[in-house]
């Protein structure tokens, strides 16, 4: 480095301009000293001190330098150190900024934030290390201008704490983070246990149904081989945006699959759309391509024929909280008549509770993308349309729909075999951000025998969730000693250290874990969905009352403030009317991405009161929409 500085000064003196070849390189270790493992050195020292081995034999047995072993044993004898303390490595004249226990505290803080879905980046970690060193009055070589630790410290820290790794996170919506909590999951398993005890369902009679959208253009592309260093790698697709076709899939706990049902975005029957479809599959048609109440009732009639339920052989059908399921009075009446129990999942929990989402949908999407790529290679110059969706889906479904896949989905979700404790505590950590403590029960409520638990089933059987089952809230300023380790996180591995000091100002004090206050919880006027047994009499009566109220109410006006309907207008000859018409036609449906300018005559549009996005009334899946409409993305 000294020689390089002289060359740079000489270049400036001779007016050569800046030396572009003199760039600062990262620090590289050029020696093999102290490359031996600390654990092996400690074992070697212990054997020699005990008199079981000599220097040479211990050095060869544990693969450590003999001269270093002799020095460490001499140090252990003179200073009366244990083998573990005598084997500790040092950095020569340099000392580490944080001790091993302090680094473990920092690692635990990073893992706790990752559990809460507030992951720490490398830059955040460097800035946090600087703040910790400053607030704890430590001597450190960190950059005080940039107010962050250097990359050399960062790489050494990650090497010492190999339980941390750099990962690309998967986006998780706020609704799912809040919805998947111990209270909601516990309520679902309480209901599931009650129906198991009442009906004694066999595993072959436990079914799960779900809708999935298949696009003519897959959302995700497989990795391919390309030239290293190439800036951009492309893959052929049929179009920029694909056309949606909904597929209704159903499987049971022993691995049997019901023939699928397609919902094509068409108004009229077209048998050409079903060419190459899986055997026994059927088709329905709706202009939006989404499942509707009427089409789901038709599917349910086919399900009754397939499952063959009876009074002595009842069937359990698990489904999500889509409006075509939970507000479908005709469906509930048919289910009660044919001895089918309908159990609805809690909202925003299907990514972990629904067997189809857990085990089938991911491989099905991967195989479908592979089939589309194979089709494009075999048919060069042609684009995939909805006429090929049934054929491509059939090929992918035959590969993904295996017996092991179905059984694994029901087992991982704890539905069959029944296991309410299948989810570890760290999976509920994201919900702690918006968790609110329950108010203490009043004396009058206790004397009257009322419970302070949360009623999580409405309408439906009156079951009270255990209020003590909610996830524990960790104080924001908790130290490492008060934070329990989650089962899903690995224990950080660090070498032995004589220091057991804790940071005076912990990472939890410098940057507290985010916690939403009670005043920040938004109140939504529309009632949220809840887990419930849809075929119970209380649920059926409440749904009938709601239907009667809707029949007696007046129709919504197009000028309502909370929910407005766009109707296609006739363009006038004046400039003002034409400009306003163009502004309205720029809206795109948040579900199918179709522009308002491409919509049909007398086709209703509705606006979400939260995100102000517009959508077809048909695309919402709701046949009777209240004055206040909140889309699925905002719920």
C-alpha cells in the first residue's frame, strides 16, 4: 500500500492524471495463522493437561499446530486457565468491538425482527452496530462520517455468527400478518375438534376445495442457463398480460382428487375450450372468469355425487371465506340436506391452514409454467390462448396431483391427523405487531359468570376461544436474557469466551421492535369474516335475516358517496364531455386489468372505499354489494 501511494504521488507530479489502476481493494487475509478450529484446540489442551497425550500426538490427533499448542498449554498452566479459555483466538494488537455475548445479543435482535417481517439489511446492520458502539461508549474504528461500521467488520461478524445468512424475502401482506394469530387459529381448531367429535368423520370423507386462477401467461418463470455477466436474460411469453381462467380443485385427506371444474370468461358454451381437459372435468361460463354463487352451487351438486354422503357416512368440506361460499344460502341448504358439514377457514389464514394452498398450488403452478414453455417450443410463432388452458392444465395437474401431495397438505396443516399444535410459536410473531392486550374483566362481569374471552365465531355455535392462548408480547426494551428462543430459529454458534457482559444499551433500546398502538388500528365499518360452521342453524338463520333485509332495501343510487357505479356514456360533441369521458375510461379493473374503455354497455363498475381502485361488479364475486365496498386486497 505504501508503494502504491508513492506511485500515485509520482503520477500526479508527472501530470499523468489519476491512476485508474490504483483502486482500493478489499482486505484479504494473506496468512494461515490461527486457521485452526477453537473447539479442536481446546480438546487438545485438555488431553495434554490430563496427561493422556503428548504434544506431538495431540497436535496430530486434533490437527492443530504443535508450537501453538505448546504456547497455549504454557499459558494455561501459568495463568491457571481452563482449556476453553486458553484456546480463545485473539486478533493480535486489535480487539473486537463487541464481545461474543454482545454479538449474540445483536444476532438475537436481528432474528427477532426477521420473525416480525421487519428484516434487517446489511446496511441497516452496519448502521445499528455504529449506534450501539456510540451509545455504549465503546472504542471502535467505525466511520463517524457515514455513521456505520465497515464492510470488513460486517463480513467478519457474519463469519463468526454463521447462523445468519443473506436471503431474499417473500412479500407477505399486512392482512396475512395480522390475520394469522393464535386466537383465530385456536378458534378454527376448536370448531374442527367439535365437528370431529360430533360426526366422527373418516379421513376419506374430509375434503378441501379451493379456486385457483390459471393465466395464459404464467406469473413466474423458471430459471434458465445463460451467459455469466449478461445484463438481461429473457424468456418468451404469449403476451404482456394473460387471460384468467378459474379452476375449482378438490381433494380429500387420503389422496383422492375430484374432477376439476373450469370457469371460462365467456357468456356462451364453447366445447372447444375443453379440448385436452382432464378426464371427468366440467366447464362453466361467466363473463368475468371468476367463480359465482350459481356456478359454485353447480359444482357442489357434482361434489355430492362424487363424495356420496349420507346420514351414516357424513362428509366434511373445508373452504375459504369467499362470498360464493359464506353468503350462499342455496349452498347451505343443499349441504344440510345431503349431510355435508361446511367449515370456513379464518380470513387471511389459508396460506398456512388450507391443504390445497400448502401442498398442491405451488407445484401445480411450476408444472403449468413448464407445460406452457414446452408448448411454445413445439408451436413456434403461436401464442397461448384460453383454448389451450385446459390442455396445459391437464398435463400439469396429472403431475402435481399425487396421493403424497394431498396427504402431506392435510398433515402439515394439522387437519388430519388432528394436531392443533402443528404451528410453532415463531409463525405467529408477525401478528404481535398489531396485537392489543385484552382489558381486565370488571367485578360485575366476573360475579355474573361472564367470560372475558373473545367470541370468534359469529354466526355459528357459541364457542369461546381461550384468551390465554394469544401470543406473548415481548417488551420493546427486552434484553437477550428475557427473549426466549423460537423453535424455528437455530442457535447462534460462537466460540467460547470469558466475557459474559451485556450491552448497557441493547439493540432493543436503540431501535425498538415496531408495535402498533391502539389508536392506529383502523376501524372498518364492514364486518370481517370469521371462522364458522356454515351449516349450523344459527348461521343459517342469520344469513336468511340478512337476505330479507337486502330484499327490503332500496337499490343503490349511482351518485352514492361511499360506492359509485361507472356506466358507459355516450360521447357528446362538446370538448368538455369528451375529455371527462376519456378520464373515466382510463380506469382498469383491479382484478382482471381490463380498461373501462373496453367494457360492455350497461356493465357495472364499483370503487373500493379504501384504495379507490375500480373493478367490475362481476369480478368482485359479490352478487349483492352493499353501499360500502372494500376489495379483497384491502380487507
